[in-house]
C-alpha cells in the first residue's frame, strides 16, 4: 500500500463507515433459557387442585354486585358477597382464554406477541413517589411522570409504558387523562392504564381509539392497553379491580390478574401455600374475565414474595421470591396462559442491595419463563418510589439479559482458527484483522459501568454507579426524540381530552 | 389451659426451645438448575475439534524444559520450545483424568466431592491489594490476609480458602509458609496454594502433611490442596505454571487449569474463538498433568471474558462473559471433567455496578454448571483488590443461590389449605398457627440488606449496603471462632515452619 492521498482516502472512508453500532434487537425478545422447576409435574397438578378446592369450598369475597351476578349467571354459587367457583367453570375459562395475545402499540415496531417464550420488560409501576439525586425525593408529578415515559421511550429494552411515578399533582378524576395523553404523545410503545372504575376506563379507551384513528370494531379486536388487577389477598376482589376485569374484557383489552401474595402476611408463610393462594385468586379473576367476554385477553400474574422477618416489610430478590417465580411459571404453563412476574427492589437507594434484589428477581422471572417482567427498572422502596438512577442501573441488567438471547455464532470465522494462527504465543489479538473487523460490534457496550482503573476512577471523583447514573438519565432526557406521529396523535386527541376534562373527567371507584 | 406456674413454665420452655435457627446446608451444594446451552452438540464437538487442531498444528509454547521433555516422551512433537500435541494424546489424558475428585479439608465436614452437579464457592483470589472502608486501600498484608481467612471461615457458603489479599509484607520466599500456616491454623476448610516453583510446593505439601499427621501414602492418595494454573494466553505455558502442573500432579494434589482468555486482547474477539483458545490451552495443561502422573486430579478451568471497548480493561458480568461461562460448561461436560468458572467485578467499589457484575457472573457460572466459582466474593477492580465490604455484599448473593437449591416442600401442610381456610378474606396470616409454627425458619434472613422503610432508613443515616457491610465484617471478625484442632495443628507445624524459614524458605521460580 502506498502512503499519501489514496491511503488517506481509504482511511477516511473507513472512519466514516466505521461506527457500525452493535445491532441487537432489544424490541422483541425470545427467552432462550429453558424454564427451571421447583416442582414435579404431579406437584404442580396437586397445587392446581388445591387452588380449585379453595375456590370451590372456601370461595372468594367479591365486593362488586355486578361481578357476583356475572359469576352466578356463569354457574358459580354465590352466598352474600362470597363467590364459590367450581372446577368446571375454571376449566371452561382456561379453554376460552387465549394462550397467545398480540399486544398493539401506536408504532407497529413496538407490537409484541405475548405468549410462551416471549419476554417483555416494563419499568417500575405504581410508585407514589419519585427520587433522583438532583431533585431529591418527592411525590410523583406530571412532569416526573412525563420524564419516566421519555426515559422508557429512549430504551428499546423497555417494551411497555409505566404508570409511575404517579402524578399526584393531577386530581384523581383527571389523572387517567394526563397519563394516557403523556403515553400517546411522548411514546409509541405499549400502553398501560389503571383499573380505577368504569368511567376512567371508558375515557381511556375512547382516547386511544381516537388517537390511533380506530373504528369501534378495530379497537375491540386489538389489544391496545392493559391494566394490572391486584386481588386483595387473601381471597378478596374489591370493586375497582372487579370493575376493571369486566370493563377491560368487554372492550377486548387485557387485564393482568396479579395477586400480590406476601408469604407470612397476606398469604401463607410457605412458598407452596402462597402459590396456592396466588393461583386461586388469579384463576378467580380469569374466570370473571372469561364470563364477562368469552375469549377476552387475560394474563396470568404472579407477584408473590415474602415479608422480611425483622421489619415485617415486603422483601424482593429473596430465595423465596425466586422460588415463587419458578413455581409460578410452572403453574402458568400448566394452565397454558402467558404470565407476568415482577422484579424490583426494597432498597432505599440504587446501591449494591438495590442491584442484588432487582437482578435476582429478573433472573427468577427469566428462569421462570415469565413473559412480562413488571417493575424491571426503577423500583425502589418496595415500590413506593420510582428512582431515576435506579432505572438506569437496572436497564444495564435488562440489556445484559437480552444480549444473552442472541445466538452465539460458531462458524469457522467465529472459531477464529486463523486468527489464533496469526498471533504468536504470548502475543495479543488487538491488531489482528479478525479483531479489527469485529471490534466495534463484538461486545455489549455498558451504559453505566465504569471500567477505568482505580487511579482514573479516583481522579474522576470516585463516583459510584448511582452517582454516574445521574448523568446518564440527564443525557437520555436531553437526547430524547419525540416519536414520529406524536403531533398527529396530539391533534387527534386534543378536543376529546378537553371535553373529558370539562366534564370533570371520571372519579375513581373504590371499596 | 390454666394460668400461673404451669403456663409460665410452658412459656419459658417454649422460649428456650424457640429460636430454631433456619438450617440450610451451605456446606455441600448440589446445583439444582439444569445447565443452559449456547451451542448445539455438534457445535461443541466442532469447537473441541478446532482446539485439537490448534494443539496439533499450531502448538503451544512451553518454557520449562522438563515439561517439554514430558510432552515429548508422552508422544508430542517438540520443535525448540514449541509443543505440538496430537488428538490421541488428548484422548488418553481425558481417559485417565478423574471425573470425580474428593477434596479433603482438615475438618472432614468441609470435604467436598468435586464432580458434575456439585458446586463450591471460593472468595476473591490473587488480589495484590486490599480495601475496606475503615483502613482504606493498601497493599495486602499478612494481617489482612488472616482477616480474609477468618471471614471465609465464618461463612459456610465459602468452601475453600483464598490466596488473597496477597501478604506483600512477607518476603516472596517465605510467603507460601505464612499463607498455608494461616489457612491451617485459622480455618478448617479446603486449602489453596500458589504454583510458584518446586521448592514452595514441596514445603507447602510437607507442612500440610505434618499438620494433619498424614503418612506419605495418605497424603499422596488424598487431595489436600489445589493451585490455579493460568496459561499465558495465547498458547504459552510459563515455567512456574508448567512446574506447578508437574509437581502437584506427582504429589497427587489438584491443579485447576485456567486460561484467562480475554476476548479482544489475549484471545480472539469472538465468544467461540476465545473458547477455542481456552479449551486448547486447558487441554494442553490437562495432558501435561496426566503425563506427569496418570490419573492425577486435574480440573478444567474457564475464565474467559471480554475487554471493555472504551478502556481496554477486562470486563466481568458482561453478556460475553456469561456466554463463555455457558459455552465453557458445555466444553467441560463434553470432556467429562469437573470445572471451575469465575465471577468477580471490575467495579472500584461495592456499589450497584459491583453487585451487577458479580451476581451476573455467579448466575452464569451456576447456569453453566460450574463446579467451582472462584472470585465469588470480594473481588474488586478486576481482581486487583480484595474488598471486605464487597465480600460481605457478595456473600448475600451466594447464600441466595444456595437457598434456591433447597427442595421446596409441596406436601399438604406446605400447601396450607387449612391455613387459608383459617383466614377471612382480606385478613392476614401473621398470627395463624401455620405461620407461628414456621415463622422463625421460613425465610432466608438477609445479611446486609436493610428492609426498613425510607423514614427509618434515613433516620439511621441513609446508609448504603456498602456502608452497612462495614459493621457486618467487623462483627464477623469479632465473633470469629478458631476451629477445633487449630492449637494441635499449630503445635504440629511450628518446628517445621521455623526450620523452613531458617533455611530461607523457597524462592519463586519465574520465566
């Protein structure tokens, strides 16, 4: 090769072509790990049957009269507010509930097939508070909620928008309007709503339908939004939750039936006992959804963990939590429904404990074959606070998991025999052609990890990952790009939102 | 039941009997997870064959003349310092190397069966420095080494003593004496030595033999100590490492042949390429061990990861590291040898990054079916520093994993139907008999996690896990108990150690 102009041109051309960013599809994940089991097949069947006995003989307290009526009409025995559900009713519901659900987003590249083998990550949900190192800890606001949506939009590894931090500066009768507006205009990913009464659900559905420009039929035939339904363990379904199951099912939208069974508190102290209760309550919700509309999209949910023996607080990422994730996955596969699990952290800050808890829970979910991991990023204080630095640190874990799902090439070039031949014993591979051709794209590039040596790290201020994460979320917000179509959606829904607001929105139902 | 004396007596008797501490056997672990794979069977075979081709056609540079002679006598082709090993030689070595190795400790309850399905954890190894929040960062010393041994002794989840932090205040010719003395007198667990020359190995063996009171035959027939052998990737075996393989094999002690293949630096930039090199180098070491003594205990080792693209530093807990753990496990099982993997952290401090890196690596090892996880606790700065707080935070992760291996009861009592019956809908299980009977032992009790609510946590100083861990290691050292038999061992070896010291110990070999 000659020096001079030609050489330089080649050099420049190379540089221009060079930053071929590593391309790994984080948007649609296929879990390549085989599910791990804590029970034999017989034991799973046994647990399922015990749950059926709980439903049939002990029953579940249902506070919404309309729900009790639906159960009764469907064949359940109702005594006052207690509903006793026979196994044949459960069987029918499990037959009609779909095993594969297509979840639709404003941007079709964010659509997901929710079924065995696929995996979705969602950020922290349900947090009343928000924390970051710059603004401190405070009640959630619409501004911080919008920031959380922007952060979620900025990482492909997040598949579904959060309902946190909860914008407490918006009156409760209008909050559902502000949150769905933020999701629709700042993001093009899967949408999330709270189940807080019929009025709120109907307005949310109408806004989505108008935003996307869907006919009534198109909306009803596609799953555009989902809500988490938490039973009041043990054995109780309150008014807004039962209402949500009915309204979402009738509208063809998905509910995620998720008992929050804390072993030793709202659930038996044993892993198997907590799972029996979780399973019974989830089945009760699934039955109500199918009786409300045959074939309605409904997800099995499990978020069972244990209380800490010292403080009585919920604990996460514990061995018991992970076991319930593995066992919960076995129960979900037994009834052939997609299922959500949850990670999250009880830590008060994004430190070693916070990472430990969340990463353990993420692995529990992944190895339990969960199809959706809720609270996968940003959940502090057992869900009381959405942490921005925590969100960033957790994204690193989710991305690491996603990278593991990529097939590992084992062809001749990847086995690198000739590269090994090229390097003398004791030499190095830095400059071999094999390395040069792949170096830019060979490895996952960390988001927040600092791999500098101790001297460099110290000279830059000895920052912890928590401290470094501040700059990362700030940069991410600065670089945030409004999704295509946002302006159009904004125009589509503007009048409707004004109208709903003028009408006073919709009050949440309680009880 | 009557009040008064009888009742009180019962109460007291109950209290005395009450604190039935949770008993989970951390000492001998059976990995209950099924190994996860990144390669098909054909691909594994293919990688193995490429490694054989590397050994046969490209060869490995061996710096120790005696080792080259052993290879040559065994049938390898030797040209100057290059050794070319044919597949039949590898095949023979794999036939004679044992698949199951009993590892012996001064206390038989610390013995381990090292084979497919079992799992050992060892702390950080090879660290020149030590860090804790009280004394800061400094070169390792005999005092801090002794502290590390005491900490390792105090947690059942640690199965084997570390060779770190390295006591740099002891001259190199005496260091092997001080470290084995510390292990033998402060601990009753599996022992570890460096392979730094024949003189050091022989003195170490003699001390162990004298300490335990073993005949020559008993010592030779039991595996009492092991050493990690790092090849100088790519394709080089230096003098102390080759020496170590020969000496340990002849003495019937175990070497753990562990190429440290950093993809993109000392190894090809691809996962499969790095594994081909790792596998070839490991096989070369295994062949030397078997040619030195047929049937000598030898462990397959894999510690391959990638360099960070920004800093050029080794990275850990990355997707590539984990993939190499899973693939490394497949190669180890293909040749039917027990194998060691490694976790560890590049982080400079025990923070979210440190937890992330180590926990990811621990999961990679566990899911890769590793039988020994080295650097499982306390490895900071990519191994440059043994961190006391990091050690404590990492112990929490190892204990969580171990708890997962405990069978989950699914009998009637564990399914808790009657407990569920006992609690009214919306009630709680705190005070049920089912809970009371199990509460003390139901859950893993965290070591460093703080599950207090935000207010309590803040009022106690908003301590991070790293900060809280200081108190934990301090308490652990305060509560450290010298193992039974320590005094006797001390008396047994006293004269011999004085003698070796007077003779000037033994200089390390290099080159």
